[in-house]
């Protein structure tokens, strides 16, 4: 490797809401890599830029108010800056990103970083906003005061980014070769030192701000409505309601397309392949199985899109503000609302989003109740059973019985999440109550490219799962349900004689009190890997166990014919708690760094699921 | 400066601008199980609550008028009234 190919490591550090991530996206564009830090699920976002003969590896660190490392997110930033992150070389240079419109507060972090002593430069971000407010900053003077290069930037536009890249190409070599911090262990500043840094930041800001300008009142006027004591909660409810409506209505057409696509493929392959194990594996195992999971891709994409839009606009923090009192009643704070809302899409990103909660006990409580929020993977099961067993009658104002049952299932999950959190906070995760202290960022129009990038990252994860874990399970399941083949002259359906049938029957006595038959047991076992597989598994079991007609007939009709109402409702109740999701348990294990908590989570969920299914089964039996 | 000019941020009326006089890190009532004073003082400082800063309550939460949204310089910070009582202000 020649000298000119040395890649300098540049770490992006900044307060939350400093526009740091937008700047990172503008710097690295599509060349960024998203991976995980070893051992933790925080995304490690990095990208390489080349300018002239200089190569720079840019690493985006989680937003942080100080180097103290109060939350797991902030700890990563601290350890990375200090060069103490296991498996990561220390950065050569730090790029501190500050919001120009909020210079006084953001300079404090810059000074804290400077005091530590790693070579750095400053990106004076959101300069467009500052200019629009009529604000004037003496950049030259700021650079002198801080004794570091300062570059004005506008992350949402290319202007300023080029200047920054040019600056990097000129300065990074000399910066990287200047003095690095001494080896003395770093101490967080004392309260007195902290006040001093603050005072210093204020002094510098005063010296370099030529004209203050007028702060925008748009956010304030919007908040007058959106945080209104009466209107605010009503609007929040409406937003959530519309969000779920959109997930169902907008997804309908693409879902039908995927469905007919899979059916078409099955027909084509069915005609061209000779009958035999391969044809059966392809049609009933792989296509039926993976297809029944892929069909939820539209719903999941739309849900993530909407959540990211809400986040990008700044509304999410308002939702947390409005929900704080309710969350306080169960011992958490408003911040916990955001990960719980994400858990409606999938508990795994929800659990990852708890990293913004600084208190470990609050964070643990939120992680433990996250799987109670009805994730999109449970939708297939709900949809199937409701279509099969709940009459499609209209009750009032066009609200259908089926929709009402669906809503009740979601609500039950939410209510239990709050109840369980309240119980946990009084027992297992008992501890001091935590202050809210959360910035309400200015509203902004979410950046389309950034939102789409976020959706795509998550869609990729989903597709990867469908193509690997779920595909693998479907093949195993197909084999379990097909072999050993029934003896000649067998009277019952083939699956009865298979390994899957034997396993299902072995487990059935345990679950007979809650009305589950052995077919359900076969579906619940692969459902461990991914909840949505249960539907596919039922499809496989009944397609294999029934006649050719059964394959043609829709699954919900098959179920209606072969299950009793109490059994179906008991399974619905079971799925509200649905403890079987390996991905959630693995994420919990990674985030809590122990097997104890996922084990605890699994146990309490399975107890609740069993109890709920038992009560539902018995009550329905008595009533019907 | 008369003592009755002073009150806590937690008891300030909506829309009344005030200046921070002191961060005491201690809430007005001493409920057990809260985070300790030093920690609260630190966190308030980290968020930018500092002597001399201008503050104003912009919005109140829907239940029990809690939490509050406080304008602090160019930022808006959500904070509960309990913790806001650790910030002494002068109207």
C-alpha cells in the first residue's frame, strides 16, 4: 500500500438534533456501510470518501449531549472518541457537528471534546436556517477562538458539503499527524468544570455572533395546536389510527399482487414439473411457505415508512411528551413510548430503539414489555383466524365486527404491556424514577432520501430473513411433515404418519386444556423462529393432510371446517402474548448481555399466553 | 433582589419569561427513590439549564399540566414539573 492510500479515520460527533446524520449521509451518500458494532445492536454507520489522493473513513457516532456516556448510545460515542472501544482503532480526527442556530449550547460539547485533546474540526451545520433567520456568524473568529478549522455546512444541500470535503483533503493529514491526547485516563468534567465550559461556550458564542436574527415561530405555532392539552391527545390518537388504517388499506393492492404472483408461479411450476418429492418441496414447502411470509412485506414497509416520517418530522418527541404522564403511571417516562410504537412493526427494532433510554432499569422494563405490542408478524395469524371465525357483520357506523376484534386484540396487547411494566417496575426492575429531560426539536419536512434509506435498510433485513431463516425452516418443516411417508393402505392423511405429526401429538396433551389440537402444535413449533411462519405452517399441514381440494380451498375455509370456535379464539388469545419469537429473544439477550432476561421474558410470556388461552377457551366453551 | 422575586421553574406560569438564577439539583419535595441531587444537577446542566439563561414555559402536558415544554435559548426542552423545581428562576 502506498502512503497516499492511507485511510484517515474521521469520527462524527454531535448533539442529538445537530443534523449530524444528515451531514453524514450527504458526505458519504450511497457509499455508506451499515453494520453492527461487535456485541451490540447499535448500527455502526461508516463510509469512505476519496478526495484527491486522500482517503477518509467517516464514522457516524450516536448523538450525545456530553462525553459522560449516560445511555448505551452515548457510551459508544464516549468509548469510540476515547479510543477505548474494543475492536476499533481510535479516530485520527473528530468532526464535531454543531447547530449554528443553537451555537451557545452546542459549543459546550465542542469545548468538552477539545479539552480531551484529539485533533478536530468543526462543522457549523444548518447555516441555511441561520441565514434565513437573519443570523450572522463570524466564522473566521470562531475558528480563531476554538483554534480549529471551522466549515459552514448545509447538510440537506450539496453546498457546503463540497467545501467540507475540500477542507478535509487539505487539512486532514496535518490534523491527523498533530498531537493526539495523552495516555492519562480521561475523567468526566466535574460540575464546576462543566459550568466553566458552559460559560466559555457562551462567551465565544457572544463574540462570534454578529447578528442574532429572529427565531422561527413556525414550530411554536404548530406546537400550540399539536401540544394543546385537549387537541394534542386527540390528534395523536387520530395520527395513530390513520397510521394503522394506512397500513391495511395501502398494502392491500401490493399484497394481492404478491399473492397472485405466488399462485401463478405455483401453477406454472406445477404443470412443468413431474410429480414427486421435488415438486412437492417447491410448491408446498418453499413457495407456499416463503410466499405466505413475503406477502407481509408491503404492510411492514408502510409501517416503517410512517414511523420514520413521524420521527424525521419531529412529531415523535411530541408524542412522547403527550404520553409521558401515562407512562409515568407505570413507572416509565415518555421516551419509552417511541420504542413501544416501533414494536408495532417489529419488536426487534423496538428493542434496539430502547438505547436512547438512559436509565438501565427503565430500559430493561421497556425491552421486556416490547413483545406485548402487537408486531406485524402477528397480523397474518390474526387476519387468517378473524376471516375464518368472526362474522363479517357491520355493528355501528360502518365499523365491522372483524375490525373491532382486530382492534380489541391490539388494545389487549397495549393494556398488558402497561400492566406488566407497572408490575415489573414495582418488583424486578424497581428503582428510582427517572426525569424526562428531552429536547423537542424544531419541526422539519422529513428528508425523503433519508427516510427511504431507512425503510430500505429494514426491508433488506426482512427479505434476508425470508430468504434464509424462513426458507430453511420451511424446507425442514416440509421434510418433517412429509416423512416418513404413510404406510401402504393408510387410512388417515399423510401428515398423521410423519415426524411432524408425531411431535405434534406428543405435545398435544400439554395443550389440550386450552383447546389446541396437534395441527396447531405443528404450526407453533416453527413459529418459534418467526411468528408469521405459523400461518405458512398451517398451510403446509392442512395442504398435506387434506385432499387435493383442500389445497385449492382457501385456508380459512379449511380451518372453519376443522376447528371449533373456542379453539380459534384461544389461539388468538395465545397470539396476543405469543412468546415464541427467537429473533426477539436473541435481540433481548444482546441488549441485556445475559441469558437471564430473555429466559425471564420467555417464561412470563408463555405463562400469560397459556393463562389467556385457557380462560378464553373455557369461557367460550361455557357460552357456546 | 428581593426573595419573593424568586420562584422555581416548576411553578412558573405559562408564557412568563424568566431568568435562571440557580440550579439546586434538589426538588421541592423530597420523595424517596428519586435520582440524587448531584446527578439531577449534572443532567440539567448537560441539557443547557445554566445560571443566566432565559427560560419560558411554552406548553403544558394534557394530564395534570405535566410535563412542561420549556424554551431555553433556541431549544425547547420537555421536563417534568418535579425536576423543574430544581431550577430557581427570577421573573
